C-alpha cells in the first residue's frame, strides 16, 4: 500500500474523538469528517440543537456561516457512544 493510502487508513481507523483538532471551533466540513457523515447532516445537527455552533456570518449575509464548538462535538460523540450500549 502506498504511503499516502496508509496515512489515510490510519486517520480514518482512529476513534472519532482522536480525530478532533486541538482548536476551540471547527468548520462543518471538518465535523462531517470526524463524524463520518455528510455536511448536510452536520447542518441538521446544528439546527436541531445536537451540536452547539455560532454563526460568524455578517449581519447582511443571507446564509449562515457556522463554526461548531469542538467541545460540543466531543459531547455528541460521547452521548452517542453511551446510548449505543444501553
């Protein structure tokens, strides 16, 4: 296996919480990578309150530009893990 593929294999086979960046906030596409889901699902999780996010778009913008709090993603992962074994 080429080195680049080995690196990707390693990254995607780590637990989700190990894929979290060492930053306070994340873009929705980054959250989607961590959760192994689509970006539209991340927006749904933001809208239904499952993920805490802030809108950093200008007031004149018609579309939101979200940043999701990394701590919120960590809590979301932990809550899903705990619920899976009940």
